[in-house]
C-alpha cells in the first residue's frame, strides 16, 4: 500500500476498482489515480463479459441468432430481438403485417420500462436508498411476469422472429398489462416522492457527471444520456421504424446533462413508454402477427399463369422456391423470387396437422436449408433503452449471416466515462456510473 | 461490600442491556426494513419447527458469525487488526453504564439507585467513551493494508471529529437548563411539570436542540444516511478486510452506538425514566416489600420504551434516506448543525437569564 510510480515519473495513489466491487457489477474495472478522495485520472478496462456474439452469429442460421441477441442488453432483451429482426427483414425485403409491428412496439416499450426501472432502482440503491430499489424492482417483477406470459421466458425471451413474432398476445394480456402499469405508476410515484425532492439525493446527483451537448454528440452518445444534455435525438422520432410514426409520444429532454437530468429523463420516459403501449392496445388492428404462409405456387406454375395473363390467380400468393431443392431446375424458376416458405415457421397446429406444414417446418430448420437472405448488407437502428442500438447485417446469399455487427449504445458512454468522473470524488463515481446504465452484455458482446 | 456488589450487578445489567438491544436490533433491522419494503424478511430460523416471526435469528446470526472462518489477509498489521473490533465495540458498550435506568427506590430500609455509575460528569463520560470507539474504525482502516479500508478509516475519523463537536453543541442548550452534567440530575430536573399539564422534558423545552441532536446522533452511529466510513457500494469501508465475528463486532458497534444515542435522547430529551402523572408513592399500597421493586420496574420499563421509540425512528430513517457525499456531510456538520446548535444555546441562555432576572418560573 505505497504510492506507485507511473510511467511518466510521477508518483500517485492508484486504486483498483472492480471487477470485484459492488458498484462495478463484476464486469468492469476502473483504475483510479486518487488525490485524497478526488479522482485525478481514470482508466476504464472493459471486456469481462466478452462472449464473441458477433463471431458466434456467423456460425448460426439467421433465426438462431435471435436468442443470442437476448444476451446483449439482458435488461431489455425484447428491443434487441426486434432490432436484429428488422435488420434481417430489411435485407429480405419483407414487411411484417401491421399487427405484428404493433406487437413489436408493445414488446419494445415493455422492455424499455423494465430497463429504466432497473437503472433508476440500481442507481438509488447504490446511493444508499435501498427501499426505493425494492419498490421499483417489485413493479419490474410484475412486468417480467407479463413478458413471461408473452413469450414463456423472463430474460431469454427470443420473442421477435425474422418475419414476425413468436406468437400473438395471450388471452387477457391487455387487462394484466393495464393493472401492471397501475402498479408501476404507483411505485414510480413512490420513488419520485422519496428521491426527486430529497435534498440528500439531489445533492448527490445534481451537478455531478456533467457532459456538454457537444461532447456527448462527439462521443457518439445517444439515448437518455444524450437527451439529458438537451439534444432531442430519439431514433423512434428521427428514423421512425415499425409504427412509431403513428403513435403520439413525448421525447423528454434535460438541460444540464448531469446525473439528476438523466434520472428525470428516465422517469419521464417510463411514463411515455407506458402511454405508447396503451395507445398500441387501442389502435392495434386484427390480423396476422407474422408474415403469412400464403398459398404456395410452384415457380414454374406461377410463371406460366403470369404469361397467360391470369394475374388475379397469382396475386398475393407466394412462390414455392428453394434454390437447393430438386425443383430448382424447373423452367422459369430463375425469374421468380418472393417470400418463400422459409421466412417464418408454420404454426405448430399446421406442423402436427398437415403434411405441408410439416414440410415447411423441416425446410425452415434443416441444416444448410432454412431462411436464405439475398446477398447484401443492411443497417437498422432502433431506440434501445440506452440509446441507438444498431444491427448491421451482411449476407452472402447463404442461410447464415456473413457478418453481424452490433452497435451497442453504452460502449460510447463508457468511452466518455473518464471525462465524466475525473475531478469528482470517489463517491461521485457511483452516482455517475449508475446513470450510465452500463450493461456488460451489450458493452462487451 | 453490598454497594460494590450492587454497582457491579448494575454495570453487568447495563452491558446486558446493550448487548441484548444490539442482538434484538439485528432482527429489528431485518424485519422493519422488510415491512417497509414489502418483503417478508428473516423467518427461516426455527427451533423444533417453531419460528415466532423469525425471532430465532437473534440466536442464529451470532452462531453463524462465530463459526465462520476468521480470515486475516496477508500484509495486515496483526496486532492492530485484531484489536480494532474490540476497541470499536468495547468503548460504546461501556458508555451504557453511565445512564440512569431509573431513579432511587426504597427497599429493605435502604435506598437503591438504578444508575450503574453515579458520576457527576456522566455526560462527559458517555461522550468520551463514544469518541474513544472511533479509534477502532481508524485502527481497522490503518491496519487493513487496503486503500478501501484506509479511505473508510479516514472518512470515519473526520466524520467523528465533526459530529462529536456538533453533538456536544446540540446538547449545550438542554444542559444549560438542567445546570448539571450529571445525567441523574438532568432526569430529576425533567420530572417537573409546565403549568401542571406538560412534562418539562428536554424535547418540549428544546425542540430545535432535540432535532439537531437526533441528526448529529445518527451521524455518530455511522448508519445511513451517514454511513460514509462504510459506504457499502462505494468503498465497502474500514471493515473490508474483516470476516467472521470480527466483522460482526463492527456491525454490532453501529447498533450499540444507536442504543447509546437513543439512551442519550431518552435521558436528556425524553425525561429518562420519568412517567408523567405517576406520583412517587404510587405503589405504596403494595406494602414496603413490593412498592420499591414495582417502582423500579416501571422506571426501567419507561426508560426502555423511550429508547425503543428513538431506535424505531433511527431505523426508519436508516431505511428511507440515501447516503451523503463526504464533503456534503462535513458541510452539514460544520456549516449547518453547529451554527444552529450554537444559536440555540445562546437563545436558551438568554431566555434563562431573562426568566431569572424577572423572577419568572414557568414550571414547578
């Protein structure tokens, strides 16, 4: 326990914080240069949860990547699913039916609520307000049960699929969701009362961890962190996807870019997200949730009908085409392309009840068969809970990705972390780091 | 000889009072926080299937702590490392011997005082013992060979210096009224009534002093929102390199200090053992053999109930508020509590002077 000599010849007190430290979540390491309790400089070391997600994705068929995306931001996994599927669908040229889009919005916003609840709760706990933490986690638990109803899992959800979603809403979901929101609103109000005007809490978070608008933009920071500085950039507004352009929602912004503003922005977004879900329930049309397995016509037959001018008979029908099947030699096949049977898997009733369904299922899941995506690349950003979550997918025309690049929102915030905590005290690190909402799953991938 | 035995018995009882409160508070802490947080709380410890709302955790927790491995990391200063928990726990425990748990009762033709150590400077004794206890924290931080421990020890030292001063200042107003540092006399003074209806307790006559005392007292216990030496999510604290019962002793210290602060509050601001409207000879009808012990029981019960009330408030605060930052804590102590306490003291002195010079005495 002596002062250490740095490379540049100075001596300094170096404090190693993490990865085994209560506030570092076990997945990150800070090396602090201290002067008393003041932090003079910081070195951030990441990578403790690196799982080679991007490399792993190259080894799996397109749809099998969806479960790996669950593990990116494990506090809001539904948004990751949706983002990845949107990118693949853009490459495929497939559009999910409107109901499916609404379902994806509902799922995304539920995840955003759980994420913000977790972030605010953990931040409060790390500042010593343990009771607030449990109030918020209790309401998050109700939302997790809702997610469990929706897709059969609490964290590893894999709800979105390329071409749609796993299943439509279960019976009674809307009523459950509304009562869950009532509980969430109540506990958020409790937290608001316990924290927002609490002198101790305000002193801890006001004026700490400040970043300017320009710096935030320069670092590539997005999401609540950027909005707290006053920049109203929200992917849902700036580049609408799904049905966000049809929904009314606010994009709350702060002004000072400190921890308190980030806390307030998150609280406001909780309410905004819940209102989006409620709007979805009102506006959601009936109909299929996923791309339909429409009546299939062989490519050769379809082109014959087309030549004969009998367009009405093939309108809305899909071409049965699979380049690696025997039928690929049929004449006219090369000119016919479309959403084949393999974009989505048939319903289980079809699989067990009919030979066509069974075949479709097999074609969808067999090794080297399944979903084939045209060569090219597509980038789709979605508004993750921490900011812009982007998936850049590359295809060489095969049945598995050539490359999947994920843009994790909190990587850019972590890059700015030394700027946020240098000059503050050791105690400020906790408040600032909590408001970053660093999720190692997406940070390290 | 009888006097010595009686004093020893009383000191033993006072230490038992402290230890039992600490053990009980361990359970209260878990259960009260659970109730506040919509949880069930500790309820698994059972004896022959009997659970009694988790009360057996009072026994189970020490057993667990005593049977855990007592790990001493390499590089610590062994003597200080071993001594620190004892220093930390021992001194606040001794402070409990100075409180008047009851007045004086007649029994077997003799007067029996229910105060273990009858000292004319009892309050100074209590403050000194609490101040000594902080050496354990500094020692632990210094001996641990860890920057986290060291930071905790340093935080503890400056927090204690700041709040020792504040604590004394907040008590000054009340002490000026009582005119004595003797805790028994302070209680005796508070047994009078204002206009015959309101007891002249410190909290009634010194409300500002009482509130400031509770704040400074909470800081002295090193518990949230003043748990900076510990700061579990920041630096883990001065006891980061301790395990087993040594760690348990640090935990108990906080609880014992809570009891000391609660006892101080009860003695100086809530009338000590005084029960309003209960005449001194209330139990004389029971006869000479029973009257004294009955009165003693009522006094001790009254004192204990007041201590329990203050502890409840402290516990409620602990589970509601977040933690201060270090500079804010010192600002609160030096720049807010201390000036307010001194102003309170000056006002009190002025009021007492005026009352004396006019010959007014609002209480009898």
